[in-house]
C-alpha cells in the first residue's frame, strides 16, 4: 500500500471520500518474514478516518459497510481495509454471511435554528457581504442552494477546490481573480465548507472588522 500514500494524504486533507483495500500475506504467516510484511493498518491510520484488518471471511460485507459509512459520514475522508490472503480464499456458507442494508446515514445535519437566525440577520444587514464556498458544497449537492443564496443576498461568491463549477463562470455574481481585495473589504464573510487554510492565508487577509460566519459538518473547523 505504500504506493497509495500520497493519494490517501491528499484525500484526507481535501476531505474526499476514498476506500483503499490492501492485500496482505496470510495471517498464518504473521511474523514469519512473509513477503512485504509490515503493519499496514498502523502505517495508514494517521492518514485515514478509519483503518482495520479483516479477520473473518464471513464479515467482509460488514466491514465494507463500515468502511463506506466512515468515509461518507461527517467530515468525508479516506478509509483503509486490509484483507489477508487467507481471509479472501477461505470459503464460507452464504447463509452464515450478513449483508448490511441501510448502513449509511440518510439524514442531514441541521444547525441550531437560533444560530441560523443570527447568521441571517448579519447577512441581511451587511453592506458588503461575501460568500466563500468549498468542497462541502459539492459533496452535499448544495449547488442550487448556493446559487439561490448569493442571488438573494446579491453577494459575490468565490469558489475553491471541488466547489468550482457550482456557480457558472458566466454568472454575474461569480468572481475569481479579485478575491484578495474583496476579502479585505467585506464586512460579513460567509465561509461554507472550506477550512481557513493556506488557500485563504489562514484568514489573515480578511477585513479585521468583518463578521465571520462558518458553515461546516465538522465542528472542529469552526472558530479555527
């Protein structure tokens, strides 16, 4: 799995779902000096949301369901499932296998209505509002909602990462090359689904007097 480390690291930083399935020498050969023997789970754990080794052939569907659930819940990201050779070649009776269904959360996370009301009031009273949207718009299929929002506010929108394309380039409220100056002048900045990382200069170029509103499925990103 060493060849996939760069891709996994990028997926983790970009909050992109990814499932990596890695082979392994048979469990019966563990610590005998098997081909390419290494602790792959611990190797990839710091770069993934979830990393496990399969120890029971009958539980393959269950572990696959867990992998997808972790990759596609909350903050999206990569997951790793290691499958030893003897687990893959072992035969089991189909009746002994459970095939999970409805194993992914279907509902959407809702913010506190009072907090939403406060944010709406800030945006409504803003003289120079600005919207900065990132990958969460793409993964949440919120393209239409984003366009409706900026049109209601008549606020310029800037996009990064996988949010690019959420608003057509010929839309009158879409901008790209003026972001630095716009962030320095805006009095209310709405940040949707993108961290305040190097792409936004860690927030250092924002108007110091601007009010900041952050929207994210990961609460640890709020207030950073």
